[in-house]
């Protein structure tokens, strides 16, 4: 076997003698590769051999299906560990002589992985990251042409990708102490640098990882677009009368579950976008706007009712002009002048037919 493979075998034997596994070192030892997951594609290269040397994909059971040998466990192993195991199998079954096999395994494409995400997130649950949108067909035989790109990290299989897939973190998330649990080992990761401009650790994930986002007090600085917060949100709005007679003429489009606002927008900005402000000041300045928020778990509804002019001109605190959250509702009510006018219009509409009959 090649010298590199021998060194790796010796290293693995030392770890075994010390009672240490690669899984136990995955969070602490630099230089170790990412453990393999179902869906990963591997190229097995053996100089001068074309039968066992081919492209393999790890199946849902975590194995690679090797001709004549059968299923070989791959999930959770480092590529060099799989090299050792596969080489030993091929030698033990008599396909190669001891000392004559030089086998190399290279990851040529990382597959999608399923991870569990819970805690302070908009949509906690199980998420799949690094989905393969278009099938990349590779030749079954291994050649120099399809081995020249190696070492490429998984493009969208990182911690931040999983948090984004779970809807992003809430403003009550403790982003300094995010817990990543893998094969019984836990690591605390600080992602606050995503909001302050400092470098952060963003580890790639493997199938079965668990992520827990702890709670913290409300932090307004987290309510803005970032790799782990929503880029935008849908808000339900209603403005039916003055200054416009309906949502259509107000350019308020509630199709597709509300209109879109950038994450970080406030109540006052929704009021302006909803055409609740402006118009004839004497008749419209006393309009009111209401912000409705429903707890997605309990169904409890809370609301904030504010005069439009005070909201736009006199907001000095967070509670006066709160940040919008996804699925909030914003509605506008007309001023007293408009209300009185419409009452008299209604009375006129009722009396008009009567007066015609009398006359």
C-alpha cells in the first residue's frame, strides 16, 4: 500500500489503542475531514484497476454498494477510515495481495443532510440542507478527468444554512451560545459576529446533527436581514376607505398571504406603505392604525392602537413604534370627520327613497 495510506492506518490504530474515535475528535481536532453522510458521492481510485475503481454514492442505510463485496458501512466515517476498511475487505476476500493495493477515496460531491433544529426560531423542526437541485451525472469509471476537483466544501450544508432553513432566529435568540450536538458530543458556537462584523465559526453539518438555539431577552439588533434571519416577511394589511376607496386602488395587494416588507421594518413604515397616512390633513390627520399580533403557539392576540400622526411624528420608544414580525396585521381606521360624513351619507342613502315616494 502507499505510504499515505500506511500513515493513516497507523494513526487510526493509535487512536483505537488510546480509546479515542474520530467522532470524539470531530469538534476539537483540526485537519480531520467531514464525516460521511447518506447522499455523498465518493470516487474510489486504484491505479491500473477499473472494476472496483468507480464512483459510489452512500445509500440511505449509510453504505456504499461494492460489486462482489456487498455493502460497506460508510456513514459517520472519515474518508481515510473508509479507505482502510475497503482496502482490508478487498485484500481479505482475495481480490488483491497484501502490500500491493494502493487505494484512495475522494469526496466529489456532498449530498443533502437532515438535521433537527429547535429553540428560538420562526419554524423549528427537521430541515434538509444542501439539496441537490439538478442531478449531476458522473461516469461509473474513475479517471483523471473526474478526479481533478477535490476538497470542495459542501456549498449549503453549514450551521447558518440550517438556521436559515428553519425560518431564521427570533429576536429572543441567544446567538452567542448556539448548541451543535453530533454523535453525543456538544459544541457551543458564537454567531454574534454575523451582526457585529467579527469572524465566526460556521461548521459544515452531517446527517443527524441537532441544533438548539437558547432563549435570551429581546434584542432589536437581531431584527435585520442576515445569514440567519429572514430577508423579508409577509404582513397582512387593510385600508378600505379614505384616502382610497379600496385595497386595489391603494395598491395594497394581499395575495400570496400578505405584502412583503424587509425584515426590520416598523409599524410606522407599514402604515405608510398601507396608504394610511397623507391626504387632506384637516380630514385625515386623526386617523388611527392598529397593529395585531397573534402568538403562533397559543393563538393569543395582542394589539396596539395608535393615532397615525402620533405614530409618525411622536414615536420615541420601541413600544410606541414596534418592529414588525412575520404574519402581523396592520389595519387603518378613518378620522372623526370622515366617520361623521359617512354617517350622514348613510342617513341620506336611507332617506332618499322615502323622500322620493313622499314627493
